[in-house]
DNA sequence: ATCCAGGCAGATG
DNA sequence: CATCTGCATGGA
C-alpha cells in the first residue's frame, strides 16, 4: 500500500482505488478523442485498452476502482497512464482566470490528459485525419483483432514488428481508406525514431520532425505532441475546435495553424489542457448552427 | 441521397 | 507564403 499527496489513491496488487473526486471522470477522460480503444460496459463501468494492457474502471457512489490486467503485474503503468500524480485542481484554477473557459471546465470536471505511448498515439492520429471518432474506433479495433494478440477478453495493440509487415492493401482492407497509402511508410519512419532524442528538443523542433513524416500534418502532429509526448504547449485545432473558436473567441477568419498559434500565445504551457476542456465542450454545438 | 468527420499531400498562385 | 483539390469510408 502506498499513499500519494496530490490526488489521494491507494494501490494493492493490480488495483487502484481513489475516493470519489472531481478530478477523475471516466466518461470525460475517454470520450474526448484522445484515446479510441475503450468501451462503456454499463452505467458505471468502462474498459480501456492501451498497448498490451487493459484496465476496467468502476465508478461507485463513494469510490473509483481501476483494475489493471494481470500482465501489468502492478498498477504503475496505469498510474502513469492516467497521470494520477498531476494536480488538476491547480490546472483548473489557473485556467479559470480565462472567463471563456469557466463553463467548459465546469462541464468537463474530471477530465484528464492521458500519458499515452508515443508510437501507438502516432498510428491512432494518422488514422484520425478527416475521419470521425466512431470510425477511428472501428478501424483500430479491426487492426488489433487482425494483428494484435487475444488476451482472453481483449486484443492488444500490434507490435512494431507486426506493423512493419503491413502494406497498403492491408490498411485498405480494414477500412483506413486513402490513409492506407502513407501508413506503411509512416510506420517505417516511426520505427526509426529514437524517442529519447525528443527530450533534448523543443516542442517546435519535435513538431517539425513529426510533420516531416508521412500522413502527419500540423494537426496530427499537435495531437501526438499533446497525448503521446506530454507537450502541453500544443493546441490541436480540428473542425470542432475551429467552430468553437469562432463561436466563443473571435469571428475573424483564420487558418487552423493561425488559430492554434493564437491560442498557444494565450494559454501558454496550459494550452493542451485548455484545448481538451474546449474539445470536450463540442457537444454544445448544434448541427444546424451557423457558426460563421 | 448528400454531407461530414480530431486533415494531409501535391499542385498551383 | 497562402489557397485549392482529391481522397475512402461509414454513420447521420
């Protein structure tokens, strides 16, 4: 048993228990487009899969329980994945000074940015381009069913070795569409990257490197930076963020990279967190609404 | 049936 | 530098 200062939680074997808190909400964590391999099992239970591992999250009246799959051996992987040592009350306080964010923060209580593995995140977001979340999930589930391992109840994410063997027709076959033609190339390029070299690089330098890879442009790079490399001075701007920007920030037309730049100047090192609260707020957009 | 989704690559001003 | 076009697929 161990006890941590910030968000109180205890661990034993493969289980994490935290008292009911405003800083952990499975729906908000999973349902805001940073991760795609998850399922809602019932009203109080979610399952999330990442790499070789799986976790079951149960939200009871007074506590939240995270059960990690046996192959985790302990709870360390998911303690890190859910970033349990980061104090979100601090982040929320800082961001609340921006009036426009208050409602988004309030409605996104318990949202957390995951510390997802770099390689898997890169593949996920190459597939995400000009796609929708449902279909991204569909494609990734097919990928794992075909190339991952069946661990009695869930499929793992394929190894790099397996992915290096894929060709364009494989990706077409699982519904990746036109993204199929650059996925095999991107996988080879990603496999050649030594992630530890990023540590000495600025966010802009890493971003430039990512954009040089097949199928990765500014937006996908920003998602990889934020979710896979914990670069919180990133602000991915997709169609939803663009609409919300015009609705809540400024009507003046700008390109997406310009919107991103402007919002990073505003939110600085908390840009990524601000971005997720805003993205989580996208459900408030009605489909017929005229946004410009 | 038409539109759209966590956009990118390549071509053209 | 900015802007324009083609691109696969499945759900609404």
